[in-house]
């Protein structure tokens, strides 16, 4: 099994328009008049972002979806992606077939196609770098810097499930029902980003929640020059996590990371439009706080600020 065999067998079937069946040096993205091309990249590495025994198809979905959540946060509709693989020699054809099958399923689910990539072998851990491309109406990409005092803060989906899944893997003591435990683990392995949520023109600022809700809202606060207050009691945290983590649940869920949801700000007077956009994309949104003059992102419960030793995950 050589590099070209791998590409022809496993990845060429995933190639879409502009990829020339992965037989040329480069691919082409056709320009769309009136749109900007939004670009993002994220790498997932064994032992850091997924675990050695995670199934190949879920590793594939995670590698792709952590990028789709960035595009969703920017209001972009995903279109294409590049795939750069550093494969340890222990990876075989069966693993690659399952990996490609996972990509194929997500390609049809999210309407994206493979445009190219690079394949190399390494002695280190398995590493997968995806670069994703999506389109927004020209000038419409939602920035971190657009939050204004008086806006409300919203989050999609739920918060903390992935941190719960990781805690299960780390053998933290728990008395979870089997179905809850399975759901947490499944979410750690495969995020559910709100792809298709049309926030352009509605959200002031938006960020992908990957390092931890409070860390990522802290980026929005800093970029926008505002303060963000989050009401811990309003956070969409699954009941099983509240039972498990007790009083510590707010801080843990809001700093755990790996959520791959979107946190955004918007004029609360336009909430009906927001809910319509959420319904149209099958996304749940929850109002969790407000933007005011000041600095930083603050997690509040019963009027008091919850002290957070670290607001989110850091690699260094
Ligand atoms: P180069 O020699 O320029 O690095 P390659 O031989 O690596 O080109 O790649 C040949 C073709 O296969 C290119 O179209 C490239 O985009 C594609 N390709 C290589 N690896 C992957 C991969 N992991 N996923 C998708 N396409 C790939
Ligand atoms: Mg190459």
C-alpha cells in the first residue's frame, strides 16, 4: 500500500468538483460572485484530540466537524475541504477504509466535498489536519469583534457533554445511566456543530466553542472591547452532568472545551428571527447572558461571580 494507492483507493472517491479526481497538483474552487470564501484549518492529533482506541470513522468525523464548527460560527456555508494526513506505520488499509467511510457519510450530511490534501508517514502519533472552505455573502463574515453593549448572548446545542465524555474515559468515578454515559462518550468522539444556522446579518459577534465556553467568550469580549456576563443557571447543561458534578457543574461545563457549538451575540429585539433561523436548521439556541460595557467574560450564579482557575483548555 503506497501513497498513491491510498489516495486512489480511499480518497479519490470522495473528490468533488474542482478536485480532478485527486490526479493533479492542485484543485480549483470556483469563485461565486457576491460571496467571500471563508477559510479555516484545525488539526486533530491522537492522544490530544482523540484517543488511540476511538473508531476510525468517528476520528474522521471529528477531524472534519471541528472545522465545520468554525465555518458555522462565521456564518459560512461549508463547501470543500483539504485533508493532510500524517500516518504512523501501524495504520492499515482497514483503518483507512473506515476513515474514508466516515468522511463519505459526513460529506453527504453537510454537503461538502474533498478538494485535495497530502499524505505522509511519520513516527509520531496519527495527525489529521483539515482545511475547510465555505461561502458567506460578501463582507458578511461574522467576526469576534462585533459584540456591542445591550446585545444578548446565545449558545447553540448543549455545553459540557464532551467534557463529560472525556471524564468517563479518564475513569472519573460516576453513577451515570448507561444511555447517558454512551451519549457523553459519543459526543466527545463526534461533535455536533450547528452547520446551516444562518447567522449572517443577525449575530453581532460569534465564536466557535472549542477551548471552553468562558475562554471563547473571553476572546469575543477582548476583540469587541466589551464585558460579557453569563448566567450559569441558564446554560444548556444536560441533567446527567448536573447530577454527576453537583455544585461544580457550571464551572466544569463552561470551561471543559471540545463542545464545537457556537456562542454568539445578537440584538434581543430580534429573537423571533433568531428562533426562526434556528428552527430552519434544526438547531437549539439558548439565551445565556448579556453584553455590557467593561472587560472580560464572567460566569455568574445567584448574583455572584464563579471564580474560574482557568477559563478553558490550553495546549501550552
Ligand atoms: P505533491 O507531490 O504535489 O505533494 P501528491 O502526490 O501529494 O502531490 O498528491 C497528489 C494528489 O493527491 C493531489 O491532488 C493531492 O491534493 C491529492 N492528495 C494527496 N493526499 C491526499 C489526502 N490525504 N486527501 C486528499 N487528497 C490527497
Ligand atoms: Mg503531497
